[in-house]
């Protein structure tokens, strides 16, 4: 993964939302921030929609 500024260092965050009454994960996604220029985005284009609770162990 490389930013448009050619930097390869990123801070990474994971976020998720849960179904309230039926349990399980509604969505799980990542976001990245370039340590050089501060650009924020989802450079990996990675998102899971729907899944079991054990996916949170991978986040």
C-alpha cells in the first residue's frame, strides 16, 4: 500500500457496527491515515458486510 505522496507508512483503524437484536456484525471496515501527508481514506478498499462475532477477533 502506497499513498499518492509515495509514503508507505500508515496509521490503521478498524471500525464495526453490530445488529442490535439478532446479534452478529453488520459491517466491519478499515481506514488508513498516511503518516507523511495526513491523507485519510480506505486505501485497501476492504469491507465485510454481515458476519459472525468471531470476525471482531481479526480486527
